[in-house]
């Protein structure tokens, strides 16, 4: 529609605009775009049984990935037009729609040699090849017999000779990659990024939470790690098939659905999860946001287990998945290349799973809470250390608000006249059916309806200390070579395999080598080294919290102070704790002469 109030902008350099649009697109979005197009077409197949099939074809001695789908095909004219940017066949264009720029834009950077489209419509198969030549992206010109060239071919005979049924509509894309000898089924991005045999199944699994009920995906030999053709199943479908140990979805007040999955250890290989059995991809736990059946900001394996405590899952995250599904009406929108989800209001920040951490924690089912507790590591009592840290917090006057009564206090003192009160003999309220007027008869009294106050309401709590004693636990929290990790939920995970423990223990063992009971002495040295490191790390956390809550440092500075690297520096300074550990050891064991002399020197210096 031509406006009489504005003259539309034109494109001054079409080739540059096309190239820059393509080169800016994240190459890893290629499969999403191609598969989404295939799903939408297959969903409309006349048979009601849509199919998207992944296979390979040999070209120039290398396997090339093929994506085929049934559903409405395209005529030669439609296929030619579809290859232009921002062009689509039978789709509504819009910022919230899936229209025809993505597949071509996302695929061409990784297929400069060629991206071949074939489509069958009414018994005729048409072909176009897109590629990159002489610095320009476009349709490749194919030489034809008799001279000249063309950008679109009719290849019905060739398709039939290769076993294709041309009596039904279908569409196919072949990825030739960037080099003739590139295996695009195993190495779709030409080594940047690298891939393995699970890449395709893993990508599909981590992108498409569900697909239409009348569409199936089939992966042929050569496109996955197993030795036979297999149907691919999404997470939602595997939930229906009972692949996980337990599952529950919770509908929140704002329409968001939170999916909680527990995937227990696989009985034949405890290092894997149960859902690994029969799967085409890994069974690592995940956390992500779902919008219109697709995942965004999906984290898996270590990237998820590190963040899990923020979601109320301090233990067992490698067996627990959380998926946050937004309603279609949510005020969010995929950005242009569909890699990220953004809010449509304000500064249009990216939507990330961590934004929903508190909501996830608040809606955890009781069975999941029980599972989390059962997966907690065996804990040693650190009450003394926690009490000391709490005293330090109190001394630093770290407070949030004044203490106040909790609305839902743990104990109802009385619903009647109150403890320490007696009815008065006259006055308002003494008539029948009314509560009597009261007067207190004891200096220790509680008014009517009073509840026990929570004194922690106004104070920062000392960290909840969790000791990691096995390499597996340390790896799960990504603490190899680091002493501790603190979460703003109040959990402090301490790596008891950190070298500072052994270094301090060795020092103490050497100094008390003359002890009669060597084994007992070594045990005390181990305990002293562990307790002192926990305390050093805990005190570092407490001081950082004091800076934050007393508004002395900005959030960025506090974040730096609470990072594992900063806490590790506190842990490394075991010499500052050595004298206290010696005193503890000295109460039980006689110190060596060197230590006695060192103590004397310290006293003289003081």
C-alpha cells in the first residue's frame, strides 16, 4: 500500500545488505531454521502423518546431511521466489511469526559451497542451489546443454532414479558445506564450532520442547550415534513415554508452567541418568525457558548444576531438570535470528532462566524437596563455625529491617485473652457472646492473638555450610582448583579437597610428630585444617555481606568479593590460622621443641 505521507526507504547496496545480514547470523541457528520450516510443512501433509527425515547422501566422496519433509511442495516459480531474503511461501510475515529469512540466512555461512533445495509439486521436482561465489551470496548459475545457464532446474527424472516418490509432495535440503570433502553430517560447521556424532540429536533435544502431534522426526543411519534408523523423541514426548523417574508440572498464578523432572541414576551405569536408556542423545539434566514450544537460554550439565542452588536445588541437580514454560501471551519476543528471547518492554533485556529462580524454588513439589534432601552429601556438624559467623554478622550490625512478627509465625500463643491476662469484672466486651475485656495479671504477658516473633526476620543469617568431600561433588559445582562457592540463597559450598587443607595438615603433623598416638594426632590435624579453612572462607563471605548490606560497596564489588577465586585466596592464607590450630592441638598433644620456641618468640614480640 502506497502512503501519501511518506516515501519508503530504498536499499542502496543490495549485495552488501544481503551479505551483512547473512554474516551476522549465528551459524548454530542453521538447524533450528531448517527444521522449523520442515515441521511446519509436514504438519500440513494431506495424510495427517507428517514426517521430517534426516539422512545422508554421498557427494564428492563425503557424506552430506539431508533434511527431507513431506507436506505441500513448491512449484518452480515458488521455489525460485522463496530463495530471496524475507520471502516465504504460505506464511504470514510478522515479528512474532516464523517467516522465510531465517533458514537461508542461518545456513549459507556454513554452506558456501552450496545449499541445495529440491521440492516436488504435482509430480514435478524443481531444484535451486544457493551458494557464495566471487564475494556474493545468491542462486548458483547451472550450465545447461546447448550453452547458457539457469538458476532453476527440473530434476524429476533424477529424483525418481534415486528412489523418490514423485507422486506426493515433498521438500528436501542438502547441506554441501564449505568444502567438497566436508562431512556435513558429522561436521556441519567445518570445525568451528566442532561437533560429535550426537550434535544433531542433542541440538534437536535442546531446542524443540515439543512438536505437533501429527509430526514425527526420523534419524537414519549416519546422522546419530546408534547403528540403526530411529525415531527422535522430544522431552515432552519422552515424559509421556515414562522415560524419567518422576515428573510434575505446576501452573503458577501468572500462567507460567514449571516442569520438574527427576532423572535417577541409570541402574546399568550409575554415572548416567535413567533416561539415557534408548536415547539418541545424552541424558544430562537441563534448565531453560520454553516459549511457543521452543527452548531458550537452555543450560545443561555443569552450566546448570552450578546455578541450580539459586533455584532451590542445592543437591542432586545432575538428576533434576527444570523447564519454565511461558504462556503465549507473555510480553516477550524472539530476536531477529531466533537465538534469544527478549522482553518487549523496558530495555528489552534477554529473557534468562535465572530470572525465574525464586519462582521455581517457591513452587517445588514436596516429593522433589524430599529427593533433594536424599541426595545431599553426608554432612558434618559445623554448628560451632556457623555460630561464630553469626556472632560476627551481629557484631558488624548487618541488618535488613527491624525485627518484626512473622504473619505466619510458627506458634500461635493464644486465640483468646492471651497468656498472663485475666478477665476484668466490668467494661466493654463483658456482655454475653463477646470476648471479655482483659487486664494483665503478670509482667510476662502476651496480648490476644500474639505469635512467636522470628528474630531472623531483620538479620542476615550466617551461611549454610555444605562440605564437598568427593571429586564428583567438587566437579558438579565447578570447584576444581577453587575453595568455595557462595550463593545468594545463603548456601556456601566448601571444597574439602582444596590443597590448603592438606598443606596445613602436613605442617601440623610435622610439628607434632613426637606425639605418642600418631594416628590420633593426624586425625586432629586433619580436623583442625578443615575447620580453619571453613572459618576463613566463611569470614570472607561475612565481611562481603556486611559491605553489601551496609551499603558500603556496590553490587559489582560485592560480587567480585564473593566469587570462588576471591574465596580461594582467603582459603590459601592458612598461616593466619596456624597459631589457633596449634593451640587446639596443644591441648591434647605435646608440641615439638621448634613450635615451643616459635610460640615463645611470638609472646616476646607481643
